[in-house]
């Protein structure tokens, strides 16, 4: 009985810490508007996010060939953009773990910094699945 209670408590603690959200397409569009993404880029951002994380804020990618990982909705790389330590850092001055919550403000701000420097070409998901291809229909959103 004691072991069972420990397992239940551990599972409950993990669930309480989990702040992940999987957006619907229109829910994502509404949130991106709220975050100030330009209307004329929304279809590209939606395509990028669907390609990179399937609209799931909690995704942490597998280890890349250079030892780095990609975090959250936008799959932001920890080699350049976010700190895996306890203090915010790197070019977005943010902790990577702050990019995997249901509050996407920090992730959005970092994605905008990346976009200003590299456009959508910073994301392989966008290059491979969105560039020059039909973009998602968000007209009903």
C-alpha cells in the first residue's frame, strides 16, 4: 500500500507541474494574434508550428547531431537561443524550460527575435514543409 501511495503522489506531482497545451489550429491563430504576430505572416507561423511541434507547447525534440535540443511550440534550439541552466541566457535571455509551458509569451518573443535575424529559414520544419507549398487555411479562424 505504501509503494502505491508514493507512485500516486509522484504521478500527481508530475501532472501538477505539466503546463502543456495542444492548440487547435484556430486556437493557435487567436493566440498568435494576441501575441502580436503580423496578420500577413500567420499562415506561415501556423505552418511552422504544425511542422515543428504539432501545436504542442511541451515538445522537447530529440538530441540533435551537435548535442543541442529544440524546445516548445516553435522548437527553439538551446545551442543559441535559450539556457538549459537555472538562469535565463543566450540570445533570447530565457530558460529553455520557460519555452515549454502553456503561456507562450516567452516562446513567442524568442521566435520573433529568431525571425528578425533569420526569417523563417531558421526552422527546418518551415523550409521542408511550408516554403513554396500550400499553407494552412486559417480563413475560418
